C-alpha cells in the first residue's frame, strides 16, 4: 500500500525532529478503499498511547499526497535480530526472548483495550503479529508496529466474510479459516513469535499449505533448545498456542504475566533493557554507524546517497519444522552450528543512540510539516533524493543482490497492453496480467499500460528488486462520434482477461 520515507520536521528557533513518513502509493491514492484503509490505520494507531506501540503523530494530506507522520525509531525488527543471530550460529537467550515478547504483549494489550470517545470498546484485533512487526531499538526498547490491516468495530473498511488477511506463518487457526476474530487470535500469533524466539527456528513448514494444515490440525510442537528446560516457558507456549481459543490465554496481558516472573528471576543485577541494548550494539555495529551518518547528512540539509535497507540478513536460512513424525524422532530441526549457545550480552551500560531507521527514500520538511520533495529538482551541485524504489548502497552483511528480479503487473480491468523499457525505447510485452523477468539494474525503466476506452497509464520504476504493480485504469472521456463497436470490443476484452504469459526475459 505504501512506502516509507525519512523526514525532518522543523520549526521556529531551530526546532528540529526526525520523523518517519508513510506515504500511500499515488496509484492507490485514487482508489477509495485503499484511502479508507490508510485513514483507518491512522485513526487506530494514533489512539493507542503506550510506550510499547509506535506513535502516529499526524495524518497529512497535501497536494494530492496522503501520508502518516510517525515517531522515528532507531533499531531493528525482531526478525532481523533472529536472522543475525542465526547467521552467527547463536540463539537468543531465553530470558531476553521472554522479555521482548512480554514487552510486545504490553503494547498489544493496550491496543486491545482501546475505546472510542464514548468509552465503548473498539474490539481491535491487530491480525499481523510477526517478528517483522516487533521493533527493538538500539537502546533496548520494544515497540509494536503496523496496524495497517487491524480490525476494529468502527473501521471504515470491513473485511468480507471468509477473507483472510495476515501472514500465514503467524495466523491463528480461526484466522486461517476466515472465521470471526477477537483478541485471542493475536495471542496465538504472539505465541508463535515466542516459540520462534525461544527455539531459534521457524514455526512454519515448507509451504503455505503445510503451514495452514499444521496450525489448524497438528499438535503444537515442543520447544527446542535450552528453553525446553524451563517449565514457565513451556507452559506459556502451551497456553498461548492452544488451538481451542476457549482454553487459550484470554488476553495478551495474561501471557505477559506468565513470562514476567521468569524474566525477573533471570535478571538479578541488570535491567533487561540494558542487556538487550548491549546485544543490539554487538550485533549491528555497521548498521549503527551507517544510520548515524545518515542522520548527520540529513541534519546538515544534504540528501544522502546511501540509505540502509529496512531488513537485514534476509538470505539467512533459519530451520523450519518438517512434520509431526519427524518432531517425535527429534529430527524436526537442524540447529545452527552453535545452536545451543544462548546469547546474553555482558552486564554493561550502553549509550542511547539517536540514529536513522532503515528507510527507502528521504524527504526534508519545513515550517513544522514534512513536505515531499521527490519531484523537485535539487539545486546545482546537490544530489537528487533517492527514489522510493532505488536500491541503497550495500551495508556489509550477508545479503546479496539477486541475479534476476520479477515485475508482476496487473490492471483493472485486465487485458491492458504492457510496454516496458528505457525512456524513448519501450518494448511491447503483452496483455495484463503478466510477469516480466529482468536483469537487476539501478537505471529506471518506463512502464506504460494502454487499453482502448481507458487513459494510458505511465510510471517509472527501478528494476532492483521484485515488484508487484497493480493499477486501476481510468476511463477516457467519451468520444463525440458513435462508438458502439469500440465499446463492445472493450467489453469483450475485459470479460475474458488474458491468462498470465510465460515470463519473458528482458535485458
């Protein structure tokens, strides 16, 4: 739905603050249902005032642009943390894993308890709890992110009966089956996150179908590694992952309450935030330095040439469960080289760091409002702001550039003719929906879509990553002369959309 920008909020007397802007894509900003979803996210997230939930500060509409202004967080997702540990053959210490999930549960419970102006419950369900949406700052704070598909009683957009939203690997049984959801569904998802953080493995199976079947039908897998020796953690996972929601923890705070005594016993001489901060500093020194440099450039009024990626170590293979029979034989997991080596950093204080979020583009604000400058020409001698799809320079990590990338292009209605290529040298690809395989490049390509009776759509994309383009074509002005035949032809082509073509290679 949207792209993430880094911004600077300025005001009188040198006031300045770095913020994050989440901007809805222009081609979606013309569609009422996507605008409603975006506004719903702003209304829901802005109403949750809790230290463990990312703060939405403003919803801005200016010059046809619609974007959220959110607090700026310096850190990594729990998913990035687990992948970085796996790349080093390490596991997260059980006490730190329990602490992270307990803090996330505090934020989740605050969201579940949200009421409207009259005090009536909003019956909020996040629906997208996952390691990617639990953020850990470099100073050791834990924040719950992304209420983009959250369900609430007073949302402007409603999910149709039977429609499934969320990530299959972290869904509850009732969510997989498209049933009515309440807060207990989020508790189950948080239970999967807890199991993964403790086990150092993926709860998912090798495919979405197998994952779906395992969540709905198979027995809950046993904890792996040293965490299996702690009865409090075993019980927490068992009660959070009960397939019968009537036997599950009824609230997120109940799961938190189960975890807190174990966390408190484990940290006798230091605070878990300090231990978590020390671990983040040890694991991500190059990211910390890169983001500090990013902020220094932004503070100086320059647009940096490189932007750290949002997620790291995405090519790291974390082992997944195979099936109940192999679990019974103890062969469900292939642990990392040092999989039984728990990681808790030494007891030491670390300095808090105010450094940049891994963003995909930059923007500079003025007069107290973040203003997008992506379409403005920079002054002579100044670099142009990186576009949202431009690939940042590589920060040293295990992530490598793909050998090929794919563009998936869909239109409403289907059957539009796709042309793609450098400006002035477009090549005809075929009707939509279609897929195109490209050699990765930082050189922009022009994508053009045309269909009789509709306005030609054109946009510029950079083929540096897999991308899905979905465009709702706009009808052209009616012709003055009789046009029955063309309209009939248009209806015929729309009534029988083309099947996706074999992927052509485009170099």
